[in-house]
């Protein structure tokens, strides 16, 4: 298929590389920032533009991969009426695109420009306004992954919420852990990596509930109280520790 990318950020970079490797033709990359447009365009060997009036009108699919706030204010009249226009956001409804041929192509993963992630293990969540467009998106998605799910905008909000708990909040816990290590003993965060890797590996074979360990799931109140006391000078962390411990106990 012929594809134009509107946006040249982390997700767009990874997806453009994956689609090109799967045999699709990337016609053009647009970004309001010349540096971003050129970086991705050079990577996939196509023209870069920063003016929407120069948008190529020969694509089968236009993939709009920009910030959530930009999606809400974007001028969608720039796209040809016969082509399918999709966005890649997890928390924005499909109908933000006011066109007949509209959809969502959401790869649920964290991305960076510096590290290209293989798409064969990334679940893809799609939605389209018509049956024909749904088939087109399924066809596109299956060229880079067989883990493709059709999901409504309403259910995708909950998917995105679950991802925030699983990824963003967990990563913030890493930050809190790193701060504690640095402030008490000056240890590097790398000492936690074997533990992190084992916890992540474990949930590939058992449920998260079954994989849960630690003082809270054991109802070891002496250890919990001692930890809370250590956090007396950090009431925000103490509160987080208490809330999470209580939640583990209620769900164990």
C-alpha cells in the first residue's frame, strides 16, 4: 500500500520503518518541524514536507501520528476524500477525524526514535468507520503482526488506562526506587535490573496475581510498618506505599 505519514515522532518512526520493511511504499513524511520531517524522511528514503498544501494526494492510507492535543485541532480537510485517514492515539476517539473514511491504527508499545522495536510482538488495535476500511486496516496490520484486535474507541480508552498502570506508573516506581537507592547508600539503579527482569519474565508464564510476592501479599505487618517508618520524612511516598500495600492485600 502507499502510505503518507503526518507526524515524525517516536511512534511514526518505528511504524514507518516496519511498514517499509513489510513492502509498503512510504510516499512522504510531513511534520511542522523541518528537522523531524527530514530525519524520518531520510531514514526511509522519501521526500519531507513542512507545508500541508504540499501533501501527496496519491496515498491509500494517511497515518496521522501527532500529539493528542494536535489531533483535536488538526485541519483534516487537507486529505483527499477517497483515502483512508487514521490516527495512532490510544486515548482519542476515532470520530475526532471528521471524514467518511476514518480509523485508528494503535500499536500498544512505548517507542523512541533511537531504538527501533520489532513489530512482530506488538499488539495492534484497529477501528474504522466502514467495513471496507476495516478490511483495509486488517490487511495492513497483518503484514507486520498477527496480533491484531478490533476495538471500539470506548474500549480503547480502558486499554490505554490499563497500559498507563502497566507501563507509566511502573516506570515511575523505578524512579522512586532509584531515588531511595541514591539517597541511602549511593547504590546504582542497575542493582535492581535482575529483579526487574525476573518479575517481567514471570508474568509471561503466570498471571500477575500469581506472580505477586513481597510483605503485603504475605500480610507481614511488621515489615510493612517498618517500611512506612523509613518513609516518615517522605509522606507522599509513604502514602503511595500504604495505598499499594492495601491494594495488594485486598486483591490477594
